[in-house]
C-alpha cells in the first residue's frame, strides 16, 4: 500500500482511540503535517511515519527507536484501520 493512502487513513482516523503495544490508549490530531498524540507534548512528523512505513513489516516499536514517539508511530501504523489492505 502506498504511503499516501496510509497518510490519508491516518488523517481520517484522528480523534479515534488507538492502543499501544503495552496497552496505553491515546487519540491524536493531525496538525501541520504532524501527528499530535493526546498523552504527550510531542509532534510526530509525517516523515517519521514515512520512514517507518518504508521499513514495514515491523515486529514492534523497538525497531524504530530512532524515530520520534516510536510506540505511537507503531500503534498507528499497525492498527487494522490504517494497515488493512
């Protein structure tokens, strides 16, 4: 699946509940090309989602520790609402 489609899905599902690997729940908003989770003050850039998407499939957030907010990025990209073909 193209990253553009993935990003469209990320935008379409903002405000919905997502779950991290360890069970933490969060929602997010997309602001100025960044994902902003409600549980942190971080702005996760679209470019980090693209980098993680290029490495897919991943086994978990530990494989993208070099990116901002890896547990959030992984939770969003692995969710069936985003990842389903």
